[in-house]
């Protein structure tokens, strides 16, 4: 069944309604006075605050896209190593997956930022640090997703490819991986959503993404409830948009005759 954009709009509207309801209940039941005026687009200060907060959207999307592209490529390589007939490659793949799945992303992020300059003398930018740390962490999960997807392809398809004289690389590229992607696309979409959400952790090392800008704005305005409520809506809208795109792609790939 095709995914309807009305579902995403309903979820976003429901979130906005809940925030409005919380504001109304809080206004009646406590002494707190909401200060949405800091985001009033009709005032210069409000418009400036909105532009400042929305300015972090580009960094959030860009660092997440770069991280997911790197993690997918790296995860595929690790998965192929895990499916290799060579025992040392299998063990190396298993160690990689277990290690990077076990390390919390925030810890890995801090180690890459502060540890690499000491250990190997490599000082990465904040952006590159975020991409590398998220890619390493996510690639361990991507490797398991790819491994399961490749193993789900019927063996008959592989044997047919071999009978055509295709090399192992061509078997993977033309026969196995295209079929596996159709199976694992929802899981890959979930990982992209996960990376988008985890990108907020990069704010701790100074990347000026959505969460960092919200923290900086809170220092000047000191309206944490309003600022972080708007931040919730921003992330919700972004995640719903990504989920919608993934489901549209999933429907397209599942259509007979699609490639």
C-alpha cells in the first residue's frame, strides 16, 4: 500500500497540537508564562531567532548525509568480509562489528575528536569528526543489515549468475546486491533516521547544527521550554520527511518492472 503524505502531516499537526495544549494547560495550572514572542516572525528579533535556529538545519542534514553514505559503503565492505570464505576476514569483520556496536556514539565522538591528535597526530575538523564517528558507529549496524540481506537472496539466483560466467564481483553488483537492497531498504531508512537523530550529539564538540544553535539561543533568550519545543518540531518535521521519502522509494522498488 502506498504511503500517504497525509499521515506525516497528521503526525506533525498532532505534535503541534500537543505542544499548544501543554502551553494552555501550563498557563492555567501554573505561574509559567509562555514566551513565544521570541519567535514572532512579525518582529525583527523573532525573525532573527527563527533564521538563527533554522540555520543549523543545513549542517544537520549535510553531516548526516555524509555519514550515512560513508557508513553504507563501509558497512557493505565489512559485510562482504564477513561472508568471505577466508577465516581471518570473517574474524576481522566480527571484531569490527562487535567493537563499534559496543562503543556509545558520544564516547566514540569524543575519542575521535580528542584522541586522534594525540595517538596519530591527526586533528580533524568538527564536521569531519562528526562524519567519521557516526560512520564508524553506524557501519557496524549497516554491516549486519547487508549481511542479512545478502543471505536472504535465494541461492538459485547466485547459481544462475555463476552459470552465465559472471565473476564474483559482477554476481554481487548485478544480481545479489540489487535484490538485497529491496529487502533491506526499510532497515537502511531506519538507520538514516537514527543517524539524523544522533547528529545532535555533535553539538558537544561545537558543530553549529540544530541542537547547538538551540543551546546558544537559550543562553541569550533563556526561554528553554519554547526553544526546545520548537527544536522538537524541527526534528519531527525532518524525520517525517525522510521517512516519507524512504517509503516512496520502497513502494517504487516494489512495483513490478521497477529496477
